[in-house]
């Protein structure tokens, strides 16, 4: 959740900055936290499923993420073509990251020192 929170803050700031230096710093932070979040998610996600459906569950979660990776840039182009500001677009991205944080907070379970069957 810490990496996702960093991603959330960085994405929001990336959308509202007004100088090149701020854009570069926020972009680097956004990349850092996003890559960290994905690394943690790939380790965390399989533990949320029982052994008999673990591969299917983790594969489905990853495939939905890939679909988002395809649709996200298409959505940006669509929104920009319809005169939606960059700050609003990154606000939408921040909202989706907040939903992920809340999902982990309320639906995720800690599996440390737990026998996974």
C-alpha cells in the first residue's frame, strides 16, 4: 500500500505541476512508486488465492491489469481530443489508484506466517 500511496501522490502532482523541473521530478517519482507497486502486487496477488485456483486467479488479475494498460493510453487520447485537461486526466488516474488502495485495505488479507492451502 505504501508504493500505491506514493503512486497516488506522484500521479496527482504530475497532473498539476507547472514547470519542467517539477514535471521531471514528479515523473521520476511516479515511475519509481509505480514500478515498486507492480513488483509488490505480483508477489502479493497469488497469496490471496487458495492453491487450487492460485494460477488462475493471479493470471486473471494480471490479464485485467494488462487490459487496463491498453485502455489507459487510449482513454488519455480520447479525453485529450475532447478538451479534457491533463490535471483532470491525472485526477482520474489518482482516483483509480485510490480504489486499489481501498480494495487492498478492506479486501486484502495478510498471509505472513500463514499456511496457504
